[in-house]
């Protein structure tokens, strides 16, 4: 194999792991290079940074499989791996999704492989997978197999199952009487009977309306005292009156416990501190106490303030810390022309996915409030190193909004692993950019 082919394959694999459309364009431009082994790796492993949030990349991977000469080889390898993989749930889920594509294209061995793996869900040591995919491939028969295996688990482990998957399937297939078929099969199979009973007792609601408890001073205070204030949105923080916010601010200033200071600052990272920022700056300038995220939330609370001393701390920490992700938000209200060079230098300190993901949030925060074409270099550097499709969507959107989206990236996003990124291609095309 030539050095050129090796370099092209390395570039292809780098893009595939990140989930960018560059890999598809490389494949398209190099029809004589065999990428099948790399595609197999991408098919049997979910390389997404946050697999649970991003989900399966089966659609992304399948576009490669359809395009290459070694299609049968790849499908055989994926189905073989599916049947023996025990623990890697998110990769299993992706392989199960791929079996649906294979089955719909006429590969009958896909259904057989999925049934074989599904039977192993009842074996100790095997991660449970494939429920929705088996239903999609084999309809009522698939549902009855799911009911049998899950029902056995319900009886043997005193478990339960809600009706989400069955109700979702029923909505898509109105010509079938799913509950009637389950009721009929329940008369002859105790496991299906247990499954049927469980989904009737645990009905899933498709309502998008969730009732939120209006936040109040009393509720925030209660959560702080019980050490339960973890996540709070800007909207919930804004429920409080000015008077209540000032009361919390005075309590923060009087608080001696570092753990409780952190909880107060979690609130003030979502609602601007109503007094002078210097007490918070003092915390942000110090050392982080053990078992707290005090520095992180003090910095988050300073993002609303502009000050020479805040900027000085930002520059000091961004230059001195190898990974200064905790301090990036100090620049949100203190960004100046030329800071893009420092941000790009930081992004080039490492190619590690964790490093890039950690600083990516801060870069997005900074450039969301500081609209400038100078964002291009730093954001492109992050884009080319990041394997998080969710964050990539925001990066592409910022580049587009600032009129600096490179045409090379615009062509790639059409084939991205993230559906929302792919949708941005249509947006950019429609606007003629």
C-alpha cells in the first residue's frame, strides 16, 4: 500500500470517529481504496463522545456501506460481531439499527442474527438490546419474541416494563392490533402474559407537557440546605423576585462552608449576582477546595460582569493552565479583539477528545455573546478535532451566523453523523452561502 493510501485511510478514520462528513467525501473521491476494515470498525463501535445523548450513528455508517464494493463483507462482519458482543450497549444498539437497514435491503441473515442475539438477552452477562429493532424487522412476531424474553425477566427478577415501545409501534402500524395479539398469546405463554400485564399497568404518556414547580426563595434555600441544588435553568432562576435574589446574595456573602458557597454560586451562574462582583472574583482567584466545583461556578457567576480585573484573571489563567476550561467564561463579558489568537492557541494544545470537548463549551459561550468573524479560526480548530455531534451543530451554526462558514465544511455537513448538522446544510444552501 502506498504512503498516499495510508494517509488517506488515516484521514478517513479520523473523520469517521468524529462523525464528520469529510469521510464520505474522501470515500467518494477515492473509489479504488479499500476502506472496508475501517467502516467495519465504525459500524461495530459507536465513537460518539456522549453516546447516550447522541444516540446511534447507524444512518451515518450505512451511507458508507451502501457505497463500497465490499458491502457483503462488511455486513457479514457486523452481523457476526452483533451475535457475540456482550457488554457494549451503545455499540450493540448501533449494530441492531444497522440490521434493520440490512433486513430492509433483503439480507435475510440480518433477521436471523438479530434473533440469535436477542435470545442471549436472557443469558447472564449479556447486555439487553434490540427490542425496538426486532419489532421493526419482524412485526407481530418480533413483538411476541420481545414480550417472551422481557416477560421472563419480569417474572424471574421482579422487574417491570412500560408501554412506550408497544405504543410507539402501534402508532406507526395502525392496521395491526398489537394489544389484541398480546392478549391472545398471553393465554398460552406465561412470560408474554407477564409482559402484557406489566405494560397495561405501566402506561406511557406521550404528553409533551411537564408541570414545573415554580421556583421560590424557599425552594432554593431548601435545596441548598439539603445539598440537592444541582441543576437549575435560567428560566427557573428568573422565577425569583429581586428581593429574594438579594436575600440569597447576602447569605452567600455570610456563608463559611465551601460546599454551600458552591450551591449558592450554582444559582448565581444562572441569575446575575445583584451586588459588587469582587467577593466572587476573590473566590475565582483562589484554589479550588477539595471535593467542590467552587472555582467553576464562581467563574460561571462572573460571566455577567465586565471588569479589568476579571479580564486580567482570565488572561493569566488561560495562559498558565494547560487546560483552562474552567476560566473561559471570564471572557464572555470581557472579550477583546485579538483574543481569538489565544483561543486558537489553546485549542491547538491537545487533540484529546476530552480536552476539546471541555473547552468547546466555553468557546461557544464566548462567541454566542461576542459576534465576530474572528471566531473562524478557533471554531474551525475545534470542529476538526471534536467527536461530539451535538456540539458540532452549535459550532457550524455560529460559523454560519458570522458569515465565515467555509465551503469545505458546508459540503461536509450534508453527510454528518448528526441529523441536526445535516439539516444545517439545507439552511445554508437555501440562503445561498
